[in-house]
């Protein structure tokens, strides 16, 4: 492990956390997106991440490997006044669980903050090491 590997690893964690926060923001922004009955409803985006391992089997942080869409049946709501309602008066709601998104947002924020704190602590440590012997 090199002297600056902790910085690189924390940076990968911050990058994945940022992507996660962006996906959550997109999901929350679309929590009320209504589409016509013949269209696929909006589905929450989920970031799938895994440990990054080099050829020697040593961990190098984390990486996002794909963005998935949430599964499940959309909810049909009776709203005959809506311009996208079917002839029966129903609209399809997005597949987004707002409570889950809010909980995920807290976890993603904490992950991002933790990785930034690791970066800050390592930078301060390296600066202190450079001052030794002056």
C-alpha cells in the first residue's frame, strides 16, 4: 500500500456517494411524475456499487458498476380530472418510495461526509509530516 492510497480510496468512496446522491435527487424530483397509461411509469434509479480490486487482489476502494431501476408494480390512482387519465379516470404513479429515498439520502450524505473527512485527515497528516524537522 502506497503513501497516498488512503486518499485515492476515500476519493472513490466520495465519487460513489456523490453518484448515489444524484440518483436520489433525481428520484425525489420525479416522485410526482405522472405518465399516460401507455407509457412506462418513472422508476427510481438505484446505484449498484462494489469493491474495486486490482489484479493482485488488493482493494482499491469502490466503484459504481451500474444503475438499476426499481422493480414492482406501479400504483394506479383514480384522478379523472388529470389530463393523462385513462378513459376510466386512472393515472399511473411513479415507482418511488419517498420514505426509502429520504433514508437513503441520509446514508449517502453520511458516506460522502465520512469520505471527505478521511481525505481531510490524511491531507493534514501529510502536511504535518512535511513540517517535521523544520
